[in-house]
């Protein structure tokens, strides 16, 4: 086997003695291929059970009908990989790149020495871990994908029609434009998922959790979603906004009143510049395209909030909680997301929590994210010019395609992040 791998590496380097690796139908259980470039190789019908394949490059490789049960594929690159009829039950696909991978059904054929044999197989990814994996444009029609964890995964424009995805976790998943027609999503958890532009014809969402999910109005009204636990958006709360803000002002000044709770409120498109909602409860609130320029949101709870395309220029957001918030395309230039320090004798410090928040294509020019918790956050395509991320926790954070000109990373171990 080592000679086959060596010849394949030689081929990729353009040497005359190179030869494409063909390990089809081989028993490679427990094999160690981590970090190798196996692009364009052929593992059709092979057994890679329990194999160590971390950061392995399988770009355009053929894994047709391959047994990948309980394999470690963390951060593997499987772009354009042929995985038809493969079995990935229990595999670890965390942070794997599965862009345009083909995971449709397939017919595996071989000759047993006497006659040709044929076996029809559906791709299986059940009970797998696929957190933060990128399935953009993947073909997963009719696949069996039950009880898999797709938390914070990217499934944009993926073809999932007819797939069995019962009881899967899609918490915070980016599923814009995905084809979910005919899908079984019974009992699935899609909390905070972005479902804009999805197709849901004949899908079964019975018992599915959709709290805080971003859903187009026509899809939200579709009969396929009526058996789901739908987002409880409050569109009337805006009529009482002045009253709520006055009560919050009095509460902040210790003069009675009450802390503002605008959870699930729909305040999209509103002009709220310079508003003071420090320490307010804003869970799953909708501020899409709202003007929050120079607002005070320090210590506010914006977990799961929809802040897409919002104007947050110069906002004071120290000590904020924006776990799993959506900030696609938002303007955060000059925003302060650093720690809030007590002025009293306790010297207490509150760090901003931005765990799994999504800042794709957002403008964070000159923003301060000092000491913030950025675990699993996505800054793909964002502008971080002259931003300060010193001492932040960037474990599993993604900066693919981000502009990092002048960005400060003092005290950070970037090896734990995902960068181009």
C-alpha cells in the first residue's frame, strides 16, 4: 500500500514514475492517511472503517460505495468527491469541506471471479458529526442522514430532496437556497438556521424546532411547516416600543421601571440610531436592515438575533451576548465588542460572547473584538481591516476569504481557526 501512495504522490508532483492510486475494494480498516494528498484517487468499494483521515485531500477522488463508518474525516477536503453509495455512519466530518460532493444513490458493481455482482446503495451519513462542515452545492438526494449533527454547517444550495433527515441537528446551519422538497425532517432541530430561499414542497417538518430560524414569509405559511414549532415573532411589540424604552431607562437609573424584554420582536428596518438598550433582553429579535448606529447595546442579550444588513456603526456592544446571532452584510465599522469592565471595587470584567455568530461579508473595519469569545464564529468574506482581535478565543472560528489587512491577532493561537 505504501508504494501505491508513493506513486500517487509522485503523479501529483508531475514525475514520470507517478501513477494514480487505485485501492478499490481493499480492506484499509484503521488506515492512517491523515494530511495526505489523495486527490483523484480511487477507493471504490474499499473499507476505510475507523480510518484516520484528518485533513486528507480527497478532491475529485472516487469513494463510490466506500465504507467510511466511524472514520475520522475532520477538516478533510472532499470537494467534488464521488461519494455515491458511501456509508459514513458515525463518521466525524467536523469542519470537512464537502463542496459539490456527490452523495446520491449508486450501484456498486464487481466481479466475484464467477460472475458480475451488483448492489444498490443509498449514501448514509447517519449518527455522524458534521458540525461546521461545508456542504455547499452537495448532492444528497434520497440519502439516509438521520440523527446527524449539522450544527453551524453550511448547506447552501445543497440538493437534499427526498433525504431522510429525521432528528438531525441543524442549529445555526446556513441552508440558503437548499432543496428540501420531499425531505423527512421530523423532529429535526433547526433553531437559528438560515432557511431563506429553500424549497419545501412535500417535506415533512412534523415536530421540527424552528425557533429563531430565518424563513421567507411564503415558506413560513406553507402547509408543510404547519406541524413544526414555528418562530414566535412579535410584530405588535413595536407599537409599545416608546413605553418599553422609558421603562428601561427608569430601570437603568434605579428609579423603578422594568428591564426591556424585546425577545422575538420584529423591528426590522427601523431607525433606532443612538438607542440605549444596555443590558436589555433581545433574544431572537429581528433587527434586519435596522439603523442602530451609535446605539448602546452593552451587556445586552442578542443571542440568536437577526441583525443581517443592520447599521451598527460605532455601537457600544461591550460585554454583549450575540451567540449564534446572524450579522450577514452588517456594517460594524468602529463597533466596540471588547470587554466591559466594572467601575466599582470588584474590578469585574464581562467578555463579549460571540460564539457561533455569523459575520459573513460584514464590515468590521476598525472594530474592537478584544478578549471576545469567537468560538465557532464565521467571518467568511468579512472586512476586518485594522480590527483588533487580540486575546480573543478563535477556536474553530472561520476567516475564509476575509480581508485581514492590519488585523491585530496578539495573544491568539490561529492554528485552531479555519483560514484559507
